[in-house]
């Protein structure tokens, strides 16, 4: 998880896969957390094929963590958006936001950013909501990125979301 936070999604992907491959031999809580890390690393790498291939495993094990289901919903939404399936992607992102709102305001804000890229009519509102959350949580780099996006007409850059075009 730290590797991903430090900006090396390829190394995070490799480490998460190594831990997951250890399977039941690993008696810590690490494998469940690594499901989330692998999903986020694949998003950051914009590896939509890899994420699509990983989704069945993520869905099968989403029950291991409270945020597992909304994480899987967001991951599937991003795969669908990358494939041009905007309607189903929007529905999945809305469901993910509802799940994250109960569990993780930070992840809900990240998901609002993703939805903002796909829903131009609600873009400003969604980004305002994400910004308010980031400010409240003290997530300065995220708040600065969204603040910059609110001042432009282009989608938020650098958060690993597909271009809906």
C-alpha cells in the first residue's frame, strides 16, 4: 500500500500480486488489503485489460473487507468506462459512492472524481463535494488537484481514470 502511495503503481501491482499468490499460506490480513492495492495499482497504470481480468477474483473476495464491494464496483465502472460503456459505468460509480459514503469519505471523494469525468452535467457539483471532503480530511495534494480541475474545463488529470471519449 505504501508503494502505491509513494507513486510506484507498477511495484505496488507486483508486490500485491506476490502477496495474493501466497494465498492461504499467508496468515495475516495482508491478502485482503492487497486486493485493494492491486485494483488501485491497475487503475493507476490504466491497465484496463489487467483490471478486467482481476475483477472476478476481486468480486469473489470482496466480502473480506468492508470497502471490498464499493472498491469492486468502482473498478468495474472504470473498466466499463474505458470500453465506452458509460451508462453502466455511471450506475456502478453511483453505487460505489453510496457504499463508500458509509465507510470511507476519502474513497467516496475519489469515486466522485471518477464520476465527474463521466457526467459533465454534474461535474462541478461532484468535484465540489470531493474537494470539501479532501479539505476536511487534510488531503492537500488531492484537494489541490481538484481545485485546479474546478478552474478548468478539462477532466481531472493524474488520478488514473479513463478518458470517456
